[in-house]
């Protein structure tokens, strides 16, 4: 929603594609995004399945950029987790998910039928391939800096597989890959106190625990607001020099400096030249 809201504010023609199409009034009110005559009335809410190009082929014709925000944190019970209204609800929903699955039993399909491979990886690759056919200029993929604690490792490996495929088989489309850490937003109140704690821990620890176990990475990585990420996404689409992987620091840089060339592949090129 944040991406759509900012895109509308910039005067862009915006289409939101999802399996359900336009959000229900109940969902909209809970999220605080829909208001009479508000920005959401200017969005084309389309319905389609990311894995079925025929369901959205006509929708993306003439599009300049696509932002892929589809992702799965847990294969079961994930909706209850992301919509938790308190820390107590969050803990209960995570415990329920963990009790209901064996992380070592990779052959057991999730109850929902949604897997990390299908959602985190395949949806991005199918949409990107179709976008390339339609001449779309830019494809933005929302990845992650690390797998959060208690989340199966396949969450991050499938995202890395998607990244690799997008970077090596782009077919003349510009891949932009964002790797945020923890994201907070007022629309999900439970994220705010967690972001505050991570703000303190990351300031103290810095990059000292980067690349270690998930919990260590989580408490040492600077949290971001969803609004900051959305601004960075908008700026990356407008800034044709941006491509490749953009880390947490790069997201903040790009959100605050739209014309920055010191993020993503441009940052890598600069370091090589030095």
C-alpha cells in the first residue's frame, strides 16, 4: 500500500495486482489506507495470479516499472503473524506456527499449499519474464537482508535464488533488489516497539554481528520504516543509474538522496575504481 500511495502522490498511473484485487472495506479500514476521495480511489485495483501470466498480461502492457512485494514469512499461519496487534498476539501466533510444523521435515507440504519456492522465488521470476516480454524497463524485487529468528532457512535461500536469477537472466530489464531488515509501520502497531528496541541494539552493536546467526543479525541490523523503503523504491525507479542489490544503508541513502549513485551496482563499481 505504501508504494501505491507514494506513486499516486507523484502523479504516476498506478495499478495494484493481487489475487484478491481491490481490498475490502474492512481490510482497508484496519490498515488505515482507504478514505473517501483518498489516494486509493486513484489506483487501478486489478486481480490476477503471479504464476499465471495470462491473468495479468494485459494489465502490465505499457508499464514502465513493476514492484514485486509478494513474500512469505511462514508457510503456515503467516497472515495471523503479520497482522498481530500486540507483542502477546505475535508470540502466540509464532508459537502456534512452530508447534504445527517440524522445520526438519522439508518433505511435508504446508497446510495452505503456499511454499517459499512458489511465493518468494517463482512468482518473481514468472512476472519478471512476462514483464521483459512486454518491454517493461525496471523490475523491483523486495528481498531481505537475512532470515528472521525462528523462520526456516528456506525463506532466505529462495529469495537469494530469485535474486541470482534476476541478476543473470534479465532480458534487457533493469533489476533492482532491495534487502531491508526489520520493517515497521503505524498500520501494524506491533512493529513499532520492536523497531524501537532494534534501533537501540543496532546502534550499539553496529556491524559487529553481521553474517552470524539470525538473532545476532536481527539485533545488529538497523530497522527501517515501510515509508522509507517505499521512498527508496520510487527513487530507484526514477534514477536510471540504480540497479542490482541495495542493502539497508543503501535504502536509507536512496530514500533521502533520490539522485544518489552510491548504492547498488553503482556502489560496487565505485569501490572497484577506487
